[in-house]
C-alpha cells in the first residue's frame, strides 16, 4: 500500500491557470527549497491534495509572505 499523492494531472493545470510553480515537499522544506523560496513573494498559496504536510505548507507561507 503506497502513500496517497496529489496527482500531476490535478496540480499541473492548477499551476498553469495561475501561472505558478508546483513545489514538491516532504514533511518540511529542504534547505535548498528554503534558500530559493525566501527570495520570492506571493499573496496566495494553493494547496492541491489533502495529504500535504501542514508543517511544509505553513513554512512555505511564512517564506513567501509579503508582510
């Protein structure tokens, strides 16, 4: 039995419609992801799939916050 994943057929079109990247993460963002993303900003983070780590999503929102 495998882990449930957000399918590329779902997340790809959402990213395309919003002209945004898809960020793949485990329970936490890697140091490389954090280094790259802290230079970026956004008003919105769209989570695709219900199995995404809450910690990773919160960390992403903190890194990308415009405030």
